[in-house]
């Protein structure tokens, strides 16, 4: 899994696996899900991230495995 914060585009992208993206759907305003040929979600893009999350929080992403 990869996470990319693009400050210039004001977007956050979670890439869940590296399979080819064949379709994208905006499921809510500014939330786009990418799907592979099997219809499984392989990426999630959140636009306007600076208005959703304070920049300081983006600079220190935390991961939790349970």
C-alpha cells in the first residue's frame, strides 16, 4: 500500500494495490475510488484535503495494525 500527499494538487491518495485501474467513481464530492478489472477498489483519492485535515496532521500520518 502507498500513501501520497500532493500539496500542490491538495489531494491525498491511498493506493491499495498495483493492479491496473480501469474505472473511477466519485462516491461523494471530492472522494474518488479507483477500481480494477475485477471491480475491486485499488485506490482512494481525497480532494481538498487541506480543508478536511489540518496540515500538521498530514505531516505525521500514523499507522495502526490490529
